[in-house]
C-alpha cells in the first residue's frame, strides 16, 4: 500500500507499507519485503516524474536508535533536487500539508503510474 506523507520533506514524499503488520525489516518475511520494494520502485518512478525531481531518497528505519517513530514497516520515498542535502528528518520539524494539496499531488503521481 502507498500513500503520501502528511508531513512531507518535499512534495511527493510517499510511504510504502505492507498491509500485514510487521515492526521492521527483521520481522517481515523476505518474500513480502521484496514485494514492498517492488512497489517502492514503481511509486518512486512515478513520484520522480510527477514532481520533476532530480532523484529520490529511499529511507527505511528500523528501531528507536535508527529514528523509527512508527513501528510498522514502511519505506519513505523522498523526492530530491540538485543541491538539496539529505539531512536526518525529524517529523517535529516538518509542517502538515493540507489534504487538498495532497490530493492534487496524488493525482499527479497517479498520472505517471
């Protein structure tokens, strides 16, 4: 399953999750992890095109020490632009995005699937 992050690093910041609950990479069966990453690849390509990004960062954190905040396996797809550095993101430093704007972004991404 994929959806947009409500507190994105950049427009198009998406999450891919498994429907079944697994806390992280150490718990999820390898076959299902492969499926999650296949979806991640598809969504990442669509996000990159939709927001005209120069690249994407794929982030998947495991455990509190790795800054995992939601203990259900999820992969961040973060569109990136030339000159933009990948800083560790803290959700407390990011702003909520209006659902109408998320719907507009989602429609742009769907056009590239």
